[in-house]
């Protein structure tokens, strides 16, 4: 017959399991945030291009001074 586990060890095992779950979720979030950063950078580039084109159009139409 085996001895029952120490209550402290049981809590430590539960804590360890929960910590593993949190670590997995953090890794997943890091990947997702990385993807968001990449998309945001691409969006900023596109917006800069649109802004340059709009400035050029406004200059050609004489809406702003060159």
C-alpha cells in the first residue's frame, strides 16, 4: 500500500500544471502579437504611400502650394 501524497506536493503539482498552461498561452500570444505588429507595419507603409500620392494630387490641382 502506498502512502497518500503530501498535501503541499499536491498543491505544487496543480500549480505547476497551471503554470505550464499559462506558459503555453503566453507563447501563443507572442506569435499573435508578432503577426499584428507585422500587419500594422505594412498598414503604416501603405498609408505613407497614400499620403504621398494625395499630396502629389493636391499639388497638381493647385489645392496646396508646391
